[in-house]
């Protein structure tokens, strides 16, 4: 209060002049006006100033909490300011000393509520066989309004795409080293926005750098036009003020994050003329993406290879869901200047222009990549996810030998390169878990590709020989850090390494021993200001430590598979020093999915929470990715029981080790992590002093009729996809309810904050609201609800993400009473 009075009195003169400016320097008829602090606040209110009343406290805060709110917001801001690298490219340099790197960087812009995107360049200078230096440009360049950039294969050209914010045209710009060489505006009558989402996204230059294939929304269909006389033939024109457009038929989209997006379709643009053509021969039921050009041969027709998802019936949500059947297709490019007769495209279709399914023997194929010599095509598969119904599972890698005579055969043989690992021996490769493959992942031998993959609770770098199938971990085996692949510089690797207590660091990898069977890699630290953080953040993180714990499965039975009986893991983050005999309060962190994983990588949100004085227990319960297929498939049919037991066992483990106090435990999770959070506070009501649930699954019986992935409810409840129907029976609804946190609501005592996205299609906002309202009606439990009106499932818009974790931090502090 004293501080507030001091601020008022020291700024009184300025405020008086603001509210009542003097008439003139010579006027003496008016006496000076004296304002009390009370009068001062009234003046500000009447003045319409944004400052508001000095006594005004935001809704949901009391004076004590407001102080904590202000303190934590300053700290969270410092964590939020740290940038991240989204993509990187390396180009050959005219200089013999090295090459040129280009890094796409992003940073939250809280005021604009979007992410700023930058480009930062660097000269990569090899000082010796084992020494490299990055010379960074003095400043990054902001890419304002840019949707995506894609360099050409040689690095001499750069495609810049700017999608329209409304119904305007898409802008394509072709840049050279010094200027914009070409610019095309492609109207909505040709196609809508270009897909840049990382899934349907597909932009590919041909080898001659004369054409670009890409995926965009198909043109909007014609809609009926009406006037005061009824339906109007001939449609609507801009000059026609007496008419309006009707809605026409409803078009189903691909669910979460794709609301209002039209069917993804394939186009090719001639960068010399600007001519755009839709690729013909693709069935209208196919949504396409991830296009690449086939190898080029003089005088031969050019083909495009793409991924297609069929949608003849309902489009189930596809975001985060790898269990949607898909296949690779080859289709002829619409631009052709072949000097010889067109090669035959063998297909069961009577038309030789029809797209050919290359992977009929496998129900999932995506991220196609041609070898540098064009002799074979490799791709990932999520067939275990498709077969089981789990939204994500262990991947496999496959190869097709590309025909040398340029004939595309429907009966192409699919070779297994990296099979699904069911249960790995200790320390051995646990299976392939890739979210993508870079456009240029190949070492110079032409048959070894580099990928990032999950290995238990860490992300690692793998080299895969696609001819022999040999798969090796090349990031340091003695490191618990996570490593993410960015780009290749010849046979050298540029990656990012980080941990829960270490901001990312750029690493440069070189092969140290080329003669041995298992090549040895050396890693250099690359100095960079990209991940620059404040002294305060650096000091806080340096006081923390982490380790990855093995948690033994409780009550192992003969019915469990070998993989499901093996220990799972938890990442434990704590202070390096104990201030006294008491343990820091513990936050139990639970990932969603359930078939995803929490990695030992840097997370702004979790680093912020641990810097507030909490230990973190980040649990990768059975069913998580990275531990083999048997462990993953042990969870469907047992949600709400096995996963809950795994979390409670992990908590007991750290308590038994003396690392946590049973009286100061909180829990936070989103989506399925929110499902576990609300289950835990119902099934173990005495164990948690506070909880936070982000878009939680609380009532499966409600969710099944409102979500974009109703199949998920059946798979995780019954353990099988076979029972899926759009019309659940009374027995289905009864079982859904019994598996839900709602079944344990009457026992809940834990103060809980709910953070909900109003536009969430995955777990609609009604799920969390219904549970929170029921808690309020029950009484005896403190409940706080934040609804973000423009957010979807991830609640990841900068302002929403900031406010979400700020409120979680303040909520936990309130009930831990530290």
C-alpha cells in the first residue's frame, strides 16, 4: 500500500496536467487544484485512461495472488523470449572453405498473438577435418506475412509463399540471390491456400528447377444464388447487389486444425510462365500431400509421387493420428515435352493418366523420399497403428526399387528395411518412431539416411542403411539429452541438443572413423545467439538437474507380454542442492495421446515451472512411444486403470527415494494427460494438493458423439477398432462412462484449474466444462476455469499459452503454501 501511495503522489503533478491542462502561463484567475489519492483515481476513470482504478484487481485474483501473478509473469516472459529453430538448409558455397547455412527461426510475439518468423544465415567454415566455425550474419531478417519458404535443390532459387488472409489470391515469389525474379498471384478460382501444415504439406521443385509441384486447397465449389424471386440461374456476379449466395452442400474437413479447409489437391506451376495446372488422374475421394518428383531421365515423362488418404465415407480427424490408411501414388505431371513416345503407365484403369497405387500390399505409406541416384524410393509406414487403431504406434521403413525404364508398376515389390520392434532387449534399438523425414536426409554413399527418432524418453539421431537395414544410434549413447536432426552439410550433421534444464545448443557432427563397421561420430558445440536467454534464466536453470528413472511395473502378471512387463521411465527434474531437510513440492507431468511421449528435451513451459522451486516428475507410462510395440499396445482397453497405476507407482518411487514429500504433490496434464489428471484426483483424492487439466477427456460417453475422432474412444476403451460405430449402444455408453474420470467425481477433493480451448474439436470444450460444473455443484472443491475463445486443442497461441501456464504456476503456488 505504501508503494502505491508513493507512486500516486510522485506522479500527481503529471496527472493534474493531463486531466486539467493549464489555460495559459499568464492566467491568474484559477487557483491550483489539489487532488487527494481518492480523487486522483476518479479522475483517471473519468478521463477514460487505460490505467483504470488503482484498486481494480483482475477477476479471479485477490491482492496476495495478484502479487504472485505479477512476479511469475515477469519470469515466464523471460522464458518466452527464447527463440527456437524450426528448419535449416545447407547450400554449397562458391568458396572451397565451406558452405552456407540458412536457419528458419521463430519466437512468440505476445502483443500480436502470433509467432514471429526469421531467417538467419551463416557461413560454415571447415578449419580442419575436425574443426568447424559458423560465421553468423549480424541480424536475422523477419519474414513478415510468409507462410512457407522452400529452397530449390541447387540453392540458387527460393520459393516464398504468402497465403491470403481472406479470399484473396495466393502469392508465389521466386527469389534469386539478390532480387525477386518472378511473382505470381494465383486466384481462388484456381485454388485456395497452399497447405503448410507439415502433414498434407507438399512442395517440391523438379531437378531442372523449372516446375514446382505443391498441395493447396481445391477451388471453392459453386454455390446456389438467390434473389427476391428465388433461385437464380447463372450464378452470382460482383455487380449483383440484389442476390446472395446460399450455403450449398456441407463439406466435411479433416477435423482438428483443419476447420474450414477444403480438400487438399495437387498442382504444378511453371516458374517461367506462371502457368498453374491441376494434376489430373487423381480420384476425387483422395486427399493428397507430401508430393515429390520422380527421378528425371532425358526424353522421358515426368511423374509425381504423392501420399493419398481416401475419404469415401467420413473424414475422421487426422491431426496427431497416424492410424488413417494411406498409400503412395504415382501420377503423370501435367507439363510434358517428351521427345519420345510416352512410357506406359500400367494400371487396372482404362485410362493411362490415372494415378497408380504403388503400395497396395501395405495399408500405410507416407513421407516418400527418392535416393540421390533415383534407383529406389523409401517411405515410412504406420501399419501397426492402422491395424490396431491406436492413433500412433511403432513405425517401419520400406523401400521400392524404382524402375529404370521409367515404367511404373502397380505390383511394385515393397521391401522391409526397418521392421516393427515388438520388445527390445535392454540397451538395444526399441523401434522406429519418426514424425517426419527431411527432404534431403542422405549421406554421400547414397544409401544411408539420417533421421530423428524416439528412444525411450529421449530423441536420438539414427543412421539407416536402406539396402542392408543396418540401424545405428549416432548421437552419443551416454547422453540423456535429446537430439534433433536439422540438416546435412555433405556428410556432416547439423543438429540441436537440449535437456529439461539446458536450452538448445547447435551441434555439428562429423564421422571420426570411416574404416570401422560402426562409424564413430564426433560432435562439436556451435556458438550461436539463437537460443540466447537472460542471466536470470541461465542462473535458474544452472541450479537444476535431471535424470531418467527406470520404474518397475507393479504387480506383473502372466497375462502381460514381455514388452509390457519391462520397466517404463520418468524424467525427474530437481534442484541440485537442498536448502533444508524438506523436499521441494512435486509437479507430476502427464503427456497426452496416450500414445505419445515426453522427451528429455528443453520445454519452455516446464523449465518455467521447475524454476519456480518445484521438482518435476514427467511420467512416460506404458503405452508411450519409444519403448517397443508390446508395451504400447498393452494400454488400449486399460485406460483409467493401467496408466493410473503406472503414475501412482512412479510417485511412490520418488517418495521412497526421499525425493518428494507426500504432502506437497500437484499434477498437470493435457488431453489424455488431462484424463489421467482428473482420474488421479478421483481415484487417489488424498494424494494431490492441486491439479491443472488442459482440455481434459472427462466423459467418454459425451466425447464419443462430439469429437472428430470417435474411433479413439472405442480403441482405448475396448482395446480394438472392430467395435467402432457412429451409433454407440447403451452398453457402449455405460462402459465409456465407467472408464471416465466422471465415474470417480464424487471422491474428488483437490482444487483444480481447467484450461479449455473453445474451438477444440478433439476434446470439445463441453467435456471439461461438464466436469468442472459438476465439481462446483458437488461443492467442497475449489474450481477455476479459463476458456480461450479462439484456441483449439493445443492451446498454443502465444497469449493463450502464456496465460495458461502463468495461471498453473500461480494455482500451484497457492496450494503448496511454500
